[in-house]
C-alpha cells in the first residue's frame, strides 16, 4: 500500500468524524425519515425497553439532541448471522438507519475498506475515541493455544478483543457466541471458545444472546444508552432485564393451552394444526429467558413457537449442550448412551432394587433366627 | 428366649411421627403430580380448562408442606429426644455406632443369626436417612428454584441465586427428576426393611410409627 493511499484513508476518516457533529434527529431528517416515522420508532423503542408510554417524548427529545456515538463492530468466531439478522430486514427501518449511522467506523462485513485500510480505520477510531466508543462483538473468542484458532489480519481474536473491548466505553456481545461462546463452545469445544466477558474480564459487557440476536433488542440497548447515558439494568448472566427479564413460557401465546392441558403429541397432528402447546415436543420455553413472544423477529412477523416449532433455548448459556435433545423434555443422562432417558434409568433402578429385596425377603423367610435378648451393650 | 417379657417404651415423639406421615403423603402427591407435569396427558377439552394449572397448584402446595415438614424435622433433631437427635444420623462417627453398623450388616448379609435389636433407629437406616435428607434438600432446592423462575428477581429467585450458577435450567430439571427415582428406590428399601425388622424383632416396628411405642428387651433407663 502506498503512502498516498494511507493519507486518503485518514482524510476520509477525518471527514466522517466531522459529520458526527450532527444529532441523530438531524441525520434522520437528511435521510428522508419523516417526523411521524421517527416518533413511531421512539414509541416502539420505549415499549421495547419496558418503559411506560409517557417516556416516549423523553426518548424522542433525547434522540433529537444526542450526538451520534462512535461504534465499531468486531466479527470473531461467528457465522455473521447477527449481521444478517440486522441487514436482511424486509424494509429499511429507522432502527436500521440508526445502526447504519453508528456502525460506519468499522464493520468487516459491510465496510467498503479492506485489508490495511480497514485496520487503519479501526486503529484511528479506537485511538481517537479511547474510552468513548461503543463496541459490538459478534462471535466467540478462541482461548486455546493463545487463541491461534481465530485470527483477523494476523492478530488473534483474543488480542483484538483485549485491545478493542478493553478500551471501549461498553461492549455489546451480540448473539449467543459472543455472550457465552455459543455453538463454537459446545462440547468438546476444540478451540476453547468463550464469550467476551470471559475473554476480557475487565471490559464492561452487555450480553444480547440469541441465535440470532433480535435486532430490535440491539437498537433498544443503544437507544437506552443514548437516552439515559448509561447501560441498562442487567440480570446475573449479564443480559438487559428489559429483554431477558421474563421467561418465554410466561409470555407465550400458547400458554393457555399449556395450563388447559392441550398438547401437541406428534408433528403435524390435529393438536399441532390447532396451535396447541409444544411442551411435549421438547419446547425449552420454560427454561429460557428472552422477549421473543412479545418482541418477535423480522419486523415483528413471527418467532419459532408462533410458527409451530418449540423454543430451542438459544439465549441461555451453553444452550447447545444443555438444551439438547431439542425435541425431548429432559436432557440425556450422561454415561448411559443417547437413547437412555432419565425415566428408563429410573425404572431400571426401581426394578433392580425391588428384585434385590424380593430375593432378600425370600431368603429371610427361609432362615431361622435367634430372637433378640438382653445383652451387655444395653 | 421366646417367652421373654418385653418393655413398652415411648420412642417416637409426636413431631417425628407427624413429620414422617406428612413426608409420606406429600411425596406420594408430589410424585404423582410431578409425573404428570413431566409428561402430561392432553386432558384439556378447551383452552379455558385449567388441568395442568390445577395439577401444578397441587404440586406446589404439597411442595410447601414437604419443605416445612423436612425443615421441622431438622429443627426437631436439635430439640427432640435421643432417638430423634441429629447424632443418631451419624452412627459412623462413633466406635459404638460403627460396631452396631457392622452387626446389622452381618445380619442383613446372612452372616449372623442373632437379630440385633435397636431401640431407636437402626444405624444402617439412619445412614440411609442422612443420604435421603440430602436428596430431600436437593429436591426442595431444585424444585423451588424452578418454581421461582416465574418471578425473576423476586425474593425467592434472588435467595436461590446460587442454584442458577450451580445448575443449568435443564440440568436442574434432570436433577429434580432423577432424585425422585432415587427416592423411589429408597422407599422400596424402607418399606421392606420395616417389614423385615417388624417380623424379626417383634418390637412393633411398623405400628410404632403410628403410636410412638416400641417393645424392647431393654428396660427404660
């Protein structure tokens, strides 16, 4: 790469830094978003954040005035599914535009720059905005053998994560891989994959697990930060309570069928066609905290249970190991082979105990005993 | 000495018997409703029925009764008589207890012919009860942890926080389910041993759990 090109990159970076002086409200106006659509978006975000409706004007006012923060998006061991979920929406939304504006600085999948130019853009951003930028991480981080199993531009993801997440204002771990290691961390976890918080314990991390993460929850998290100037309240697993504060089972539209005792027994049976509860088909809604039933995916079109498939529990740590088998209620018992269910083993145990005591009882009935009598040990 | 007279002795105090029978009743209810919750039958005729709802309600009510009963028994082991006391549950800690355990084991294994008489609990049984109480505590903790998930960040959910870091949600369900089968295994053993010692000792082993009185060759001190 020539020196001339280097200068061009820095010039472009400088220009993009200047445009940041516009507020989000102004930028949206430039992009042709009507005031009405903007207010609709603010109301939807207020609802997504579980705030009372009276907060909508405050959200609108804050977004009107707030300066756009810098954001970099790092792709580690991932399938880019969260980026896809964000970009493949049917219609462009205000939320997308907000994220689009936020993510110009660095996003490997969608940025125009490549190679050394991209590296320099990242370097320029994290140096100039040290401690002030937001970082979004997609994908798990390999820890085994000094992290050699995941590298970008010759640096390990571990090294990049320490550098980029370590000096960020906050890091949003988007998707289950970034939050808890996800599928890459499933047994036997050959690369030693972990989530961001485990790889960089010192970083401020907001986990937005899900496979993929719901883009609305990402937007809401960023809006929360823009409106209140701080990260949202989180649960013990580092997930924002507004999105992960309730169990899927407790907000499920099929819950009345669960309480009534109406269950799908086989795929495609009458109960399945009628939309009954998927509990017996191994739905993990009772074990999963996420706002899927209320927030839904793809412009609130649908979510797994609405489309007739049980929840896979994708927003819980180690879901690939702990939620499987996906179509059974209980996990397999370790060490008994994959076909042995807890009930089969339990029945075997009870039958074994019963048989042993039956034999013992028969032998006792046959034997002659000496009655207890007064002995010295009193 | 088949014609020997025996002494009537008050062994099981009222709280011990109450706790025992509350456990029996609640375990039967919990197991039956628990089986249904784990593998329900589609009894619901319409979406406005509440079959699973009521069965879960019964399960949770019995769970509270069971938890109170187990807790009361643990407290009683600190204030009750020597047969109810906590020391009886650790016979392997004393030389005398170990000797009795070996004697009991030799009788069970058909080595000895003489029936060893025990006034309170038999030392092998108390060892099993100690393991059983551990299972009870695991059952209560996993059960209430699963129950508390309907109200995250509530008092119960928060105070059971350590459980959610020890177990995954599904792991908790599995532990709750497998422990029930282990309690079943214990119950078979327990009923059999009670029957065996009742017919061998002639000390009213079984009726003592109703009346509190046993008949022993040893006189009350």
